[in-house]
């Protein structure tokens, strides 16, 4: 869900001791990270074990071969099947002639239309038996098929990554942690992302960059969608002890094919921030112009490129503007493990601390573990 603005810091006179925004935001971020870990590991894993589907789905290829197993997902041009004798098999979607299953799936068609129900195929067409009747579409128009269950936990999937980089010549070490979760329901798609980057130099000085962001997009029977975005952030390099951003957006699925997806949106957000070295909060209204782009290369080894960029032009403090961007290259090394190389960029034309830098960027390498019933 979108982040709510943090309450203003109480004065030291109220409690008889100094209180700073950094300590307060650390508590928020720590509590949020613990909540995310609890959501991702114990409950989700337990639910997946209890209700794991039988390996009775049948996939027939264009060359006549038949494979039996459990359909994990169809995403970005790849059908992943947990087969009975060969483990997890990745099949290029154009090579699939038909599929048959007794279980329910969430099916998405190019353009944003989505359906939930039992599926089967005839003459290169996919049929979905929904509560409102039967819907059909060409196999070539299918962009996503994921298991659809009544349990909330079985609809959550994502990855957890941990990395460490050290440069001996400079004596600088970096530890990174990232958590990414996705949720798909009948009419919405949601993401929850958390990242912590701790840097320590040879003198023992350490700095942290923390971020928790979320999007909730409600799909429409067209390429359009609407929803909410939110972000909690701390970055001392940019003079930010704490920042809370939340707002509403409308968007469009500009491109959606079997191997790529491009979303664009615009809206308005409320921004509240605390400058480094102070406990006073400052509020403003900003525009939001952003998007995300994913390209999936389905030849082995499986490689995906994910990127996002958001521009925040200030409305109440023009001509100030902020930019936040991320790009990640993920290479699978097993069914659930991957090597991730990511880069980030943060820019603020007028940082809240006049002594802070306006640009922060870096590159992080990490090892990622993918969880949930959908393995990307």
C-alpha cells in the first residue's frame, strides 16, 4: 500500500531528551524490513507447501512432444513447467501448441485484458472458463499465465538478494540488501520493494541509503490503468534524513508483448521531507512522471533487464525537480538462484541540505533467491 506521511518530530521539551528524524526513520525502515521478511518467508513458504499443485498439467509442443508436470508460469515468452522427470523445464511460448490443466490460472492478453478461471486450448486458441462465461484468445496474444489461488500468500512472488563489494585500493566496502515482491489479483497488480545499501570506508565512517517503495495499479479493460505510488527514503548523501512520498497516478501499457513490457504513468504526489541535521519537516506538492520497462531474453541462460525512472517536478517549489532511476540485469544460474547487477541514480536540483550533493549513483552486484509459486 502507498506510504503514509511520517508524523512531525516531537520537540525535545516534550520528552526531556533530543529526538531526531534519523532515529525515527530508522525505526520505520527497520520495522518495514522485518514485516517484509515475515511476509516473504514463513507464511508464504508454508502456504505454498500446503497447497502445491499436482503435476498433472499437459503441454503439447508444435513438434508433437508432450510434457506432463505443473505449470509454474508463462511470462515474457517462457512457459516454465515443473515436470515429473526432468525438473523445471523452460519452453519458448511460440513452441507451445496446446495446454491442458484442471487448475485455475490468471491469464493476461496483450493490451491489458485479464481473466481468471480454468484453461484449455483448441486450434491455437486459449479458452478461459470464468464466472462470467468463456473467453477465447489466440495463443500468440497471451502475455502472461500465472497460478490463481484463493490464498493471498500463493499470489505473492518475488526475490530477495544480498551482495557485498569491497575495493582494496580505496578501502571502501558496500553491503546491499534488496527485497522485491509482486502480487496479482483479479483486478490489480501491486509491488513492494525495499533496499538497504550500507557503505563503510577505511576510516570506519559508514553511511546508509534506505528505501521502501510500493505501487498499486488497478487494471482496466483496455491498455489504461490507475493507482497509487508511495515511497519512504533516507539518503544522507543528498541531505535527506527522511522523505515520505505518496500520491495517485493514471497510466498506459504502451508496449506489451511476449518478451517486453513498457508502462508509463503520470500523476500528483505529496512530499514531506526532513533535511539532514534538523528535525523540522518540510512539505510540498509534486508532479510524477514515470515508467518501467522490462526486456526478457529467453535463450539460455535466461537474462532479463528491468528498469524504472520517475521524474518529480515540484509544483509548489518550481523550478525544483527530482529524478529517481534503477536498472537491473538478472542472469539465472538455477531455477531459483540468479546473479543480479543493478545500478541506481538519484538527483535533486535543490537538495534540502544546502551542503549536500545533488547527484547520487552507484552499481551493486548481488546473489538473488526467487520465492513464490511464480519463478521469473
